[in-house]
């Protein structure tokens, strides 16, 4: 197993470099650069544009360098010094901006993932075992609503309910009076009162999808010969269901780690903007709009790395969960 992990980590290194090249290429594809966007903004606001200053900034930031030179400088800074570059719009190092947002992003993402599993697992098992029952139809109805309703619509609805009927301050992760306060029990309690809304909203569509996947897979397993044989031997029904069919049907839960984590980190950008969450999604969106290439490229690179780590965890957990899978 250790040899398998070592080989997988070794393969991840060239894969990550390839992803970094693609990331840098993607942010270079739109015409122009950050200075082009800045000039357009200044012109729209009626400000004068000094061509000499623009040329000086191009030389400072290296915008006139060839693509491969800019890429090699960026990668050398990351590998040698952990320097992800300079954010032109924020006028500060990219690493500081990223790490300031990644803490809250990972907390919300991991809690949303736990919410998805905790809710979808029992409901999926119930729906598979009690197919076409009233409960199954009710859960199916709400599952389709969770898949169909956009997250930002659900966010607006929950924000209205929380403000109108629960008297809670909505938006952000803490109330305005705790924004600059140090962390203490009062601020932690306020943080928890704000946390449930983004967790439910972000996890809603994933929960609905996982319920449908688990229901379909477990339904197939329950009609296989080994389950019929186990019943014929007189095993209790809960053992017949939980020991093997559920264990095999859980494979999608585990294999989904590879794509669920990056999706939760970056795929809820509009929801994060609506809720005013200090996560990575709005910052990545703003960087892409402003063509802040090092900030946008660094976020895309980190999401790629998170995908690789998630796929590795998925493979390891699948091998532990499913006895049919062995490490090669």
C-alpha cells in the first residue's frame, strides 16, 4: 500500500505541472491583460491615461515577455520560494490573499460535505429499501426540487426566512459587530448561527444527487443472488442490507470526493456572492474579470491540486471499502 501511495504521489507531480501550464494558458487566452482592463476602466470614468506610465508598468510586471518566460518565472517563484506572484488589483502578494480565504472556504466546504453524507446516506438507504412508499415519493419530490432550484435562489429564500422570522443577521459569516473582534465564545456562537445557511444551500444539490445515486445503486444490489441467499439463510434483515449491499453501494460516496471538494470550493461562486461569504469563489471571479492573472492562475492551480488529492483519497478509501479492489 505504501508503494502504491508513493507511486501515485510521484505521478501527481508531472500531472500538477501540466495542470499549472494549462491554468496559465487559460488565463492568458482572453485578449489583453490587467493593464488593458485598467485602461478601459479609467477611460470609462473619464480619467486620463498616460502612455508612458502604461509602458513602465508593462516592463515592471513583465507583460511584454513571451508566454513561456512569464510561466517559468511564475513556476520558479512557487517552487523555490512559495511565491505565487503579485496581485495587480489588490497590490499585494497572491499568497496572502489566498490563505486569508482558504480557511473559511475549507471549513464551509468540509462541513457541507459532511452535511451531504449525513443527510443523503439514511434517506438513500430508506428510499431503496422502501421503494415506491409514501416516504420514498416525498424524498424524491424534495430531491428533485433540490436539483432543480438554483443555489442562489435558495440562498435568497433562506436569507429572507432567517431575517424575517428568526431575527438573524444574514450575509457573511459573522454579524457586523463581530467582524473585527477577536475570536471568543460570543463570536464563535455568532459564527455558528450564520454557518447553517451556507451549509444547507451549498449541500442541497449535492445531497439530492447523492440520494438518487445511492437509491439506484442499492436497489440494484438488493436484487442480486448473494442478498437472496443471505435472506434464505435466516440472517436478520438489517445485516442483510447493511453488511454488503450498502457497503458496495457506498462506492459513489467515496469516489465523489475527487470532484465534490473542488466543486464545493469553487462551484458556488454566485451563492457566495449573494451571501457575502469571505471564500475563494468571489475572489476568483473578481480576479478573472479583472484579468489579475497570477491571482486567478494560483486559484486554478490550487483547485487542480485539491482535485488530485481528492482522487488519491477516493482510491485509497475505495480499496478499503470494497474488497473487490486491490492495490496494484
